[in-house]
C-alpha cells in the first residue's frame, strides 16, 4: 500500500544554504511519523531566525519555527510532528508543544476557513 503524505514539514533552503537544508532533511527523514513529507522551500521570511521550518496540513493550523540548530531541536520537531499529526485541527498551545520549541515558535496561523470574514 502506498503511503501518500498529507502532512508536510517545510525546511528553508535559503537561511543557511542548500547543504544545511539537505542535512536537516536527512536528520528528519526516518524519524517523522507516517504521512509526513519533507519539502525544501526557498525562504519562508524567517531570515532573522535561521534555520526556519514550517508545518502544514490541509484543514490544520500552520506553524513556523526558527533557530533550529541542534539535535535537541530536531528531537523536538519530531515530537511536535507526532502531536500535529494526531491533532484534529493542528491547534496546540505553547505549553503543549515540546519545551525546546517554546521560544522558537515564530508564528501559528489558524486553519483556512472557507467563507466570509467574521
């Protein structure tokens, strides 16, 4: 059975260059939950906090984390990926996320709602 990804972890390939993005991809690839795909993105406007990574899934909140540099950061991203995957709408509070990501959260956007502005 083919495992089609429906969750995405985005890695900036501009922050610290393509080699850094490739290394982060390799460090994360085998550790992410089923259903995740890695995508390198040329700039997510988190330039003041390299390296930036984002989480996306249809119908879920989106996240941008910055200053991803250490093995502990990678472990925290993997832990958050599991939380994000299991969450119905992707919404998590700062205290529910791995502590390593507490001060590395750059943005959280609510899931896209179809309809009028309320």
